[in-house]
C-alpha cells in the first residue's frame, strides 16, 4: 500500500496506528479500535495493515479513497519518525568513522558495533546512548533546533532528575551538531553487543531516577573538592591527610558500576 489520497499529502508513513479513516465517497469510517467485523478484521488492526484486498464495507471503495478523520497518535508517530531519522544519521556517521579510522586502533573492541540505543524526546531534544567499539556516550540531538553553530569542545552542564552532567559540544558532517557525555572509554569490559545494550538501557532508566541525585550531582562533588581545598590551605602541615578527593568517574556516577559486573557471554 503506497499511500492515501488526501491523507497527509498521500504519505502513509505519516499516519499512526491510531488513525481513524473515513471513506470520501460514502463517509464510512474505519476505526482501528473496532476493526471491521464484516471482513473479520480484528480490533486493534491499523488501517495501514489491512489486507491488500480490503475495501470499504459500504461502497467497496479502495483504501486510497479514504481520508484521515482524526489521528490521536499523529504527533507521537511523527516524532518517532524524526528520532529514527536523527539516530540513523548518527549511526551512519560513526560507522563511517569506525571503518575509515578506528578499525585498526589497538584499544577498540571488535566484538562491538555502532548502535544508537534508547533515544527518546527530552525537553525538545532527543536523548539516548551511542555505543561504538571505542566508547559509550550519552548523546543529545536537536529535534527542530539548529545546532550547526555549536563550537566543538565547548562544555555544557545539563540537569536531569538524577543530577547534573557535563556534555561536550561537537559537530559531524551527517549528524550535524550534537552534545556528548562520556560513559565508558575504552570498551574492554564488554564481551558482547547485548551486554553494552543492556547497560545503555539501564543508564537511560537511571538518569531519570531522582533517587540517584545525591550520588550523581556534580555540584556536590565541586563543593566537596572546595571544602578539601580550604582545609588544606588552613592546615598545610596535614596536607597529605586532607588531599583533594578523587572526583568520581562519569562511569561510576551514572552507571553505578554496571559495566564492572558484566559476565562473559557465550
């Protein structure tokens, strides 16, 4: 089924599974929540998945004669299409880097491949995890914004329910502007792609969990380092005991050691 006349300019891909369609000849309605009892079409069957020989039960008009009456899932569907397009460009960009520049680098993990995981809409942007054979990063992509002016290397602290995280700005030819927060590098702890994917999904869940905030908020780390610095300045003879504590790694903050507990795969 190639498209529907009068429906989003004839683009079937723009119609969600919830689209309620109306025959423009006899005004009969196809509601996916009801299906079509006359043709034994089960409730829950989207208009786009009707059999090729299906026609209007009232006037026998073909599916291309139907128009959209209403589509409750239209915006979510369109957003999902935009996420798919953006992450497709991201994966293509870094797959090219992998084949062109990184494949023979000693520290890469050849058991892994480039994969975008768990991307979702977040405050007008797209957030997810990018896995590659040499890193795993949190990635922010623009939705409708123009990030072409991002300056490579600039840093930005972004707040999430679990805390504040530092992202670095970058641009690539296919992806355009994006922001990245390092999780793992190198990727030697992972023996299978699925292990990395599981950790990526766990990260996406953990970053939106406010219960993690006390452990991950960078402001607390900054405050602790400043207090240690003041203590060292006021008691120089005890400098060894009041040395600045090591800042927790990004991996420890957001993954809570998930990668360290991975078991070898079959």
